[in-house]
């Protein structure tokens, strides 16, 4: 299972992104200190309590220290040469913007950063300390949270995800996201957009939570099928191609049997019905089917992979069908 870490906020403010996540993500963590967990919304708390999608991750002292050190170094470069570096945040002069107190409107909680980072911001008049931590300009806060997310994801061997596209130029410059991860998520959202009959914003969290819990294993199968085609994403494979590939889950199995020299016409009706039953595709049934066809042990192992893949495809197809009934 891929590990994902969400940032920069305590929770996704984009409810559509969160609703899509209920439909396809296995699990993700968001950066929430222990003492701030009471600040999450009722919907996010419900998802955390009633599903396995969300975990609240409190950053460690060492992670905050390393992120602070890197943020100080980068902020110094920006303050020294604002015209050269401001374009990464789609600004002209970040020094001017950061020293404007009217722009200090993004809260960074004290559990996330070091004392040195707080002092640096105050001394350079680019932020203000308050009872909860620091009030910073949005770009500086995003920069710090990027470093914190990178520290956490590196230590935990995970990938960073976000619903924030405002500072793509900076995140691309900083190599925050693996291109394959972003491409994968956009591809899956495209599939679900084709399958969900209504605007997902109109579907309640209660309904999506119920749906996820009933289809949890199918969501895993869906992700496993995505992994099989991951190299083809962005190289001509479309979301509709992916959906169409599950229209006939029996096809590959029948082709494998024919390759072993068994004519389709020789397969007894009862055996074909057994193959067609997704609940019958256990190893025991598979062995019995192939034995009845006169296929030996070697042939059994040659076809076994096709049987397993067919079962996985059936599960994925069933999940896509269930998604299309959501309303």
C-alpha cells in the first residue's frame, strides 16, 4: 500500500477532493499536532472515526527542527534576492509582500516549528508570534509546510499529496511531488468522474462513508489494477480505455485455455458456468476445472495467473459498477 501525506492544512478544505479520496484512496495522513486535533471539522472527524481513510499525524520535534532550518535558509535567499526568487510563488517582490503586516494571515502552530524559526521571522519583520505560534504570509507558511511535509514523508518513505494548486511553480521547483503520483491521481479522478452519475458535491459524506465501508476490498482491487497499468498512464491510455478493459472479465481466461490446445467447444456447460461465477474462482475450483479439461499440473500453473487476474478484474469491474450507482 502506498503511503500518502496530505499538506499544507490540518485537513483538506476542498470537500470535493476529500469525497473523491473516500472513493479511491487506501489511506492518507494529515499533519495535526496532538493539541490541535480538536480543531478539525465534524466531517473530517467523522471520516477519521468511521473509516480507515484518515490518520492524524503529529510531527516530531526533530522533524520540526529540520524543516525550520531549511525554511530559514530558503527564506534568507528570498529576502536577499526577492526579484530573482519571487516568481516561484507567482509574485514580483516577496520581500515587500512579506513585510506587509496585512499579509500575515496564515497560522502555523507552535508544535510544528523551532524557536529559531520563530525568532527569524520576528527579527526580519515577516511574521508575528501569537499564543498559538506564528502568523505568517501565505507563501512563507506554504514554504515552511512544504519542508515539514518533505521531512515527514522522507522519514516514513511516503509520497506527498495536496489539493492546493496555487503554488505549483514552487512545488515543481522544489521537486515536492513525484510526477507519477500526481498523474495517477488525476487519472483515477477522471475514471470516477466518468462513473459517478451526479456531481459528487451533491453526494453526502454519510453516503460516501457507507459506500466506502461496503466496498473497501474492491477499492484495494481497483488500486491494484491501476498499478498494473501505471506505466501506460500518460502514454495513450485513457480513462475510458481503463473502464472498457473490464467489460469482459472472462476473455483473457478463455484465451489462455485455448492457448493450451483446448477448444472452447469442448468445455462443458457446467464448467463454463463455474468459470463465469466470480465466487467460484478459488484455487480448488480452478484446479478442478482444469483437471476436467485434461490439463495437467503444468498447465494449471500456466493458467493460474490468468484466473487470479480475472478475479481481480471482476472485483474492479464490480466496484466501478457500484460507483456508477452512487447518488
